C-alpha cells in the first residue's frame, strides 16, 4: 500500500492531517449509486459540508416536480430546520443567477438570529443559461476563512450536480428518441393499409409483438360506449363475447376519465379501475394499460394492452403508448370516415332529388313545393301575441302559523280548516290541569313563606327575614311564569283570515310538542298568485308583464294579474322542472279562496307565428344536435 493510500484509508468520518484527503466511503458510494435526485442531493451536500472547514449549515434549492417552484431539496445538518438567512441568500442567488457572498451578521442580524462570525456563500448551477439548482453553505470564523477557496470548492463541487443533470437529461433524450422511432413505425403500419379494419388489425398485432404482451385490443366509440374493433392474434374474436365486453368496458372506463389507466393503479391515484379489475380477474390477474385515442380534440376510441405479469407498466411504456395513441388516433379516424359509404349514398340521393325539382318534368312536386313556400312565407311574416302558459295556485298574501308554546295535551278544538277567524279568536286550547295544580302548590308555598317572613319580622331575626323574603320573590316569579303559561294555553288567531291547515277535532287529548305547527291561517282579502312556469319558457318572463288568469272554480271570470318577481325556487312535476313566479291580483273577486288552482297566460310580446309554433321543436333539435353531434 502506498503512503497516499494509507492516508486515505486511515481517515473515516473526520479530517486527516494537512497532507491527506478526507473520505467517507458510504457517502461516496451513495453519491455514485444514487438514482433519485433527493438521494444525490443529500449525499453531495453532506460531502461538501464536511470538506469545507467550519461549515455550520448547508442547503440545496431545486425545482419541485409538482408545481415547478424552487424549494429546499437537501439540508445539512440532517434533521435540523432550514436556516432562514441561508435560504434567503440562496433565493437571492437564484434571482440574480450569479454566485454571491454575504456577511450574515451585517445583512441579516436585524431580521434573523445569526452568529456574528458567519458568512453565507451561494452558487447557482446553470445549464443552457437556465438555473436548475442553487447550492449554499454557511461557514464560521469569517476573519480566518479563505472565502475565495471556499467559493472555489463550492464551484468545483457543483460540477458533480451538473454531471448528474446531464446524465439523466441524456437518458431522457435517448428514451424520447426511442419512443418517437417506435411511434413513427406504428404510424407507418397503420397508414399503409387501405381500410380501417385492416389498419387496426395490423396495428394491434405489431404493437403486441413489440411490447411482448399477451393481447392488444383497439376499439372505437360507438354511441355512448366503445365497440372493440380488433384483438391481436385473434382472427375471430366475436365468439368470446364475455371477454370482448370486458375489454370494451375497460376502454369506457379510461375514456370517461379522459386519462390512461395503468392497472393496478398505485394507492392514492384517484383513478376508478372497477372494470379493469373485472377484466384482470377473467385473465387470472396481470397488468392492463388502457390509453384513449384522441382525434380532433375528442376521445374516439382506446387501446387496451394486457400482459400476464401483475406489475404495472413502467412510465416509459406508458409514455410510449400515449405517443403512439396521439399519432394513430387521427389516422384511424380518417380511415373510418373514408369507409362510411352510406353517407356517400345519402349525398347522391339528395343531389338527385334537387335535380328533379329544378329540372324538367315532375310538375306536381314543383307545384307542391311552391304551395309550401307560399304558406311558409305567409306564416313567417304574420305576427301574433306570444304568451307563456303556466299552471296557477292561489295563496294568501300573508300566511301565519299557530304553534304549540310548550309540551302538553289538546283540550278543546274550536275551529278547523275552512273556518273564518278574526284576530284574537280562540282556535283551540291546551290542557291546563297540571299548570293549575302547580299554581295552587306555589300559592300555598308562598303563604307559608309569608308566614315565616312575618315571624322573622316579629322576632327581629334579620337572617330569617332575608331568607324568606328571597323565597317569596322566587315563588312570585314562578307564579308569574305559570300564569303566563296558563294564558298561552288559549291558542288564538294572529290575524283576520281563514284556516288553511289544521284540524284538532279528531285529536283531543293528543300529545303536542313545543314548536309544532297546529294551524296555518291565510289572509282572506289579499292574495298572491303563484305561477309554475316551465324552465324552457322562464327566460321570456319578466316582472311587470300582464297575465290573464282563469281559475277552475270560476271558469267564467278572467282576472288580470301582474308579474311581481321571478324566483329561483323550482319544482319537479311530470318529468319537467318548473320555476315559481309570483304575481299580484289587480281586482280580487269576492269568491276567491286560498288554494284555488287554474291556468294563466303571460303576455310576453308579439312574435311571428312560425316562431311561436315551432320554437319548442327548434329548441329540442338544438339540444339534441348539441348533445350528439357537436
């Protein structure tokens, strides 16, 4: 062993003499074997901080993968918090893009806790004029430090970080080139065939061979679901209906989530994989990768790749399949359009019919068309009143509820639904037996307390007088409370009107709870009209519009109503959604009662008859075409 080797081997976790190097085998091995950036940063920073004399802290500021912002990627000493002053220095170097040296005591003593002899040095790593990370250290003994040597050591050490970045960048570039070559070859395989069916068959067979998979399937969206078009290494796959249906459902699952599914998905991915799990059970386990095919910004189909091993596909394979799907998707879409010969027949038929109408002969068709055009022109230019029809319910403008003031029992029922009442009329009463017994007991107790109070005055016993005086006051308060509750056993009408809800005549002696609504009373001479307007017509209704109202109970009397407000309250009925519109009566008839129903027609304005008669059909066609075609 040479003298230098002996010096290197003799030093572990410390400094040797002035002529020897410092070596930590474990850290150097970790630095050389690191695959992930976090491991490499930690080992590198540990080595740098050990090699620089009197190092107190160190950190590496690197870009995060999640939000592409710079944050501490490694800290030394491990387990301690980040030095705020050192972090600020590193960020300053990041913003300036240059190495900086800062006297912490002079620059940061007013904001952070720093040692008076500390100096921070920071050096940014640039690759292609872009800062990829920043290394910073805090050293002590600024009067004895050779700061130029420390910066040189930091600069030389950053070269390791640069080599790490360039090594993985080269690996990424090589992987990207391989993916592009494979995608180009698969594109050529799909493009050389004339029909879409042949192109898909060649594509899935070649892809299964290149990826060494058990099966590759390709399907296209047909209606609301995916229909499997071809399966690799299977001339007739239609007989295996259960398998084909399971593959189609797995493709639906990926298309509905608009993302590739790599089953089994890692925990916390948030992807739904029920159909993939079902497909895997049919094949006794294995891994499944489903990638949507996109053309013109839409999901037109999917590719499902299966293999027998249970481990998920790696990221390189997923990216490769996504690249292939993005290229072959438009190709398959174009071939499918070219194969749609029925559309060509429909087009030819339309051209033929137009030729007959515009050419010679076929006089009857020409006359019929002219008559239709004449009628259409008349209807198009003729105008009429455009009115929106709505079901109507009459309610009292003011409606009050009579509730139970406390838990008890129904004693009497004086009024019921349909009876007219005046303000203050008794509607029902609650049983007051317990309250009256309580009142007798409290009155007796007060008399006793009063007697004791008088004895105390006669005996000049101040303590006794004080005690029984307080007892008398307490008893008086309880007596007042009982009297108040006795008064509230009489349920009275809060306004003049008619009872629209509540009948206790069949519930005498029944238990009622505090806050329970027993009666609802509506005003009899002031009404509010509730119009239920179909959501398809609600856009035409505005406050201030006039309405003609016809009630079922008064079919001979048309009443004028004015729209007051269009509320956001909705009600579902008969498979449709209705909005509640409130209106007020201009002249209220004497026979009106709350709860009457009828039909109202809201006058909007004057429109063309052709629009009035066809608007519902046109709106339905617009929604249908937007849902299925656009």
